[in-house]
C-alpha cells in the first residue's frame, strides 16, 4: 500500500458539472486543461496538481478516494464540504 499519492483534481459546485467533465475527459479532453478552465480550487492554475500527499493531509472523503485509486485513473465525483471533485491519480510512493 502506498504511503504517498500524487494527484490532480478539479473542483466544481455540482455533481452534474463533475459528471459532464468526467465524460469529456474520458472522451479525450486533457485533465490539466479542464482544471485550468473550470476548477474552483487555486490549484486549477497548475492544472489541478496537488503534488504528493500522505494520509491525514486532505479531507477524509478526498483522501479515501485518492488512496483507493490506481495510477492513471480518474475518479467518479467525490463530494466534500468544498464541492465535487474529480481526482486524477498520477503517481504513488511507498
């Protein structure tokens, strides 16, 4: 099990927005480009890149999703108190 994951994310207000974005990404839209265009998080300016993080650094729902994903996977919408996230897992480290 990885001790650290590297992920990017896109934060939007509604589940509908997140589902529409996920479909666009699955059909070839670049994740980082989508993040720069629509993410409500300041990380959107960097393509949504959050860098490496360990357990305990992110809100529980986000962390649970990120640590259960496979490298290269884009999550279904994850709801937190901030809104709806799409997570793209880019790397893992022990």
